[in-house]
C-alpha cells in the first residue's frame, strides 16, 4: 500500500512539473487567413468572436439549422450549432417550438504545426501563444 501511495505522489509531482514548461508569449486574433502554430510554441484557443448573434426561434414550423465552424488542420470543425424546430400542429393541438444551442467548450490546446483559420460564422479566434521552454 505504501508503494502505491509513493507511486501516485511521485507521478502527480512529475506531471505537475512537466506541465510548467510553457511561458506566456502573446495574445492573438486569428481571422480567415490560415495561420500555423510555430515550432517551439503551443496555442491555447480561448474563444470565438461570432459573425452573428444567436438567431431567434422561428414562429413557423420551418426547421432551421445553423452551424458555425473553424478550419482546423484543413477540416471544418463545428464550434457552435443552433437548431430550431417550430411548433407542430396536429388534430390534438400543437407542440411548443424547440430551440437547441451547442457551443464548443474552451480552452483547446493546439501543438506546433497545427493550422487554424476562422470559418463559417466566425470572425476571429482568440488565441494565447506560449513558448515551450526546456
């Protein structure tokens, strides 16, 4: 049992020390121009500046799907999705409209060599750049 405790404490200590090898570099805003995390750096993606605010729920029964995305390593990556389902009308009455919204949790850590650009519905991506120190 003592060996297990020593192993856990040692592992946690090493993990805590290895996590402290980053130094603050600068804050950045990434727009639609593709940018790459430089060698010896890491980016902490903090948030997004969206082109449009959250849309209003439609009053009709028309379904609306809106997805905002970024370009991550050349692939579309959804960062916010809005789904609207208007009321449904039947002989028994109607159902209330349904409104769903999802947003990507941040921060996201990006290693050197990762490419990034704002995509559909995103004006800017808020980044903090860190320098890796030995």
